[in-house]
């Protein structure tokens, strides 16, 4: 008797459950909207105004525009790369003190590896101190270039007003020197500093 009652309830209720599952629940689900948001990320590309020079001895950055790079012949005394402004002019003056470093227009910056020396120096530090005491250089400061202690200074020769940075690495002497026709304002100082700060010995 009990079994008969249970079966009867199941028969009565099952059509209702099927109706709820197929129509009521489906309608409720279909009425729910799912919103997907696609976030677009824009990457900002920073364009550099500089380019890199690299050879077997060293590498450095310099401006893309307004400068040219060439290898200088220094008769075996040193390996030297010259970076010059597009308006650079060199004139051998007589007397030489009228034009500093031979630059009459524009500027030149030279990166070099000293190959031969007229007289051996015990240390760059001693050489700098000696030159400073003799009044040959002035405004001496120290900084780090390619992980090495470097000395920046200004030459005080009557005919050679230039700014220079020198340092030693692996027993060799390296340097950067900068001549400008305008020694009152040194308008290309930022390019000189760019080359010095980015200089890397290969």
C-alpha cells in the first residue's frame, strides 16, 4: 500500500519537475546577459635621439643628428675615434693660440686608447696631480666611467683650451677630449657628457 502511494506521488510530480527544468529555469538563464570587457593596452614607445658606436676597442652613444664619426690616423700613438659636428671646420692657425685645438667652427670630441707613451707614468692619479700643480690643467673632478675612477679636467695651455676625461682600465689609458670653437659657453658639453657617461671598454 505504501509503495503504491509513493509511486503515485512520483508519477504526479515528475511532469511538473520536467516542465520547470525545461521552461522556467531555461527562461531564467537565457535572460541573464554576460558582459565581457576587452581592455586594450597601448604601449608607449620612446624614440631615442641617440645611436651607438661600437668597434673592437670601445662603444659609446652619440646623437643621431648633427654629428659624424670617423677613425683618425694618429701615427700609431693612439687608437682614436673622432665625433664632429656637421659644421666642423679645422684651420691650422698661426699663431696657434688664436684657434683652440684647431677648431674654428663647430666642435670635435675624440675617444682614444693610448698605445704609446713618451714617458711611462706611475699612475694616472700622480700624472693628474703633477699637471695640476704645474698649472697645465684646472677644475679637476673625479667620477666613475665604465666602473673605473676617471678624472675630468680642463686644459690650460694657451693654445689648447679643451675639456678632457681620462681613466685607466686593464693597465691601459683611455680618454675623451672635447674641443669647441666657442670656449666661453661650451655649447656641446651635453654631447661630451653623453659620450663619457656611456663609454664602455670592449
